């Protein structure tokens, strides 16, 4: 386990179809500002182009706006669908964001999750992962070498391509590859020695995927002479936190059904098939199936510890999927409770104050008696001095 667990969010985002998209996007920006104020480490922003819910088409543009509203939180693409874009343009935009954010930028890459996105631009699903590997190889070469890149396939034709701007970060900003169920993500991450974003790893089936992800990472790292670093491994899970379990269940009744229906009947993702027909069943599915935690800070702590155990060695950052199961105020309160009570448990802060309390309790009676004795002695000393002065004055008179 890494010494300090990072915390952040993975913002697809998920909004109800039909609501005002302008207000929804402003709400997303306000959430990241709120997290920045609370001391969260990271926010990853998605790229999607269809299905009406995940409405950010360009995480790069969104990050540029969020960077101007925040001071410390790091902002990443979660993720760029690499096969959809010319890798030279990707690399150019990444470097620009690295400069604009003064090094707060992170690059996350993936094949693209929504089948309806790829279908609209003529990409067959069976080609998306090959395109991811080819494109990611090119992007990393452009970012880490000053040698020109020449490459040609059915989609791209690069001829002596070379960046005219080098990254702000030295040597490079954080890079990561998304992984769900297949080995393609950890294979690519291990090949380049970059981070891994394990999406859906908290599902019952996903728990089994965790060990597979890391095993593949280590195998590929050994093959290509890179390092598989657990500090760069990020796990994405689902959480809503309230003061009580009953309150948490009441909170998520606001929007969990809409989220479930999106994955049950709209988004064509075989790895994401949540079960439940009514709100109570949906909540139980999340909790009992290991998908996430809907409850108190203690429940969230238990869920994270379960993931740490399942990962067989720990990971670097826990990212909460931003899902809008609850209304805005309850959502903000959830993140506040996590920052207040959960984060200190995994960042070396909670034990220090608890140890101080325990030590003070242990020594309280002894030190209290010593303090009282010191007060009594001082009182007696003062009284003796006063008496001596009075006696002196009397004899002088």
C-alpha cells in the first residue's frame, strides 16, 4: 500500500436527458471548485459524443475552463478516445494544457466506451483497441522524444511529425490508460510504464479483474523494461456518504433510478449491466454486490479497505464516480464528509490526533496530580512570603 492514498473523482459526467445542459455543465465546474476547496487531489473528465447523458465532448476544453476556477486540484482527461483523433493533435493539445495549468494536467487514454460514438465516425468496435495502442504509442513517442515520427494506417498519415512545444512538466505529466474487463489497458500501461485507471473494478466481477489488471501490468513491464508502479494505479468506485445509512438511502432515491436506467437500456456496455427494477433494489445491488458504498463514512472506509485487500498490495488513488444519485446539496455534503472523516484515515492524519488523545488520557491523572501539586506549592510559597512580609512590617512598627 502506498503511504498516502489520493482521492478524486471520475466525471463522465452523468446527467438526465432533457435537463438544461448549460446548467448541468456549470454544476460540473462548480463541483470541481468545491473539491479543490476540500483538498481533493484529482478530477478526471470524460469524452463522449452520444446517448444524451455524458455530455462533455472535449475534456481538454472543459479542463481549460476548470483550471481557471481552481488552484491546486490536478485535472485529467478521463479519458480521450484515442482512436477518434489524430495522435499528433492529441499530443499538441496535451502539451498546451500542461502549460496552461502550470503542470496540473494529467493524460488519460482509452479506446472509447460508447459504441454509438465509434459507429458515427465509421470505426468498428473490433478496431478500437488496436487504434488505442497505435495512437498511444505515437503520442508517447512525440511527448518523450524529439525524433520526428512517421506513421501511416487507414486513419492517420504522419510524416516527420514533431512537436514544436515541449511539456511544461519535467520530465512529463502523469499518463494513464483505462482498463475495464479486457487486458488491453494494463498491457498498454505496462508497456509504457504509465498509470492504470481501473474502471468498474469495484463490481463483483470487477474484483476478480483487479488481480488480472496488476498481473498483466507487471508481466508487460518486465517484458518492455519499464516499472509497474502501484502509486500510479487508480481505482474508480461508487460512493454516496451521509451522516446515517437511512439518510444516504433517502439521498440517492433522488437520481439513482435514472442512472440505472441509462445503463440498463441506453448505453450499450456489456461490462456495465446493473440490476434492479425499483429504487430499493438498485440501492441494495450497489451495496450488496460490492459496486460501491451508500452509507456513512465508516461504510466508505470499509469499502476502500476491501479494495486495498483485493488489490493484493494497494493502489495510489481512489476515484469516486460522479453520478448525481443525490441532489446538489446532498452530493456536496457527501464529498465534505469524505474529506472530513474518510480521507484522513488513508493519508496519515487521523492516527496522529488519536494517538495524541490516547497519550493525554493515559497521563491525565498523573499529570493532573502533578499540576495540582505545583499549584498548591506555589500557593503555599506565596502565602509564606506574604506572612513573612506582614511579620516584618509588624516588627518595624
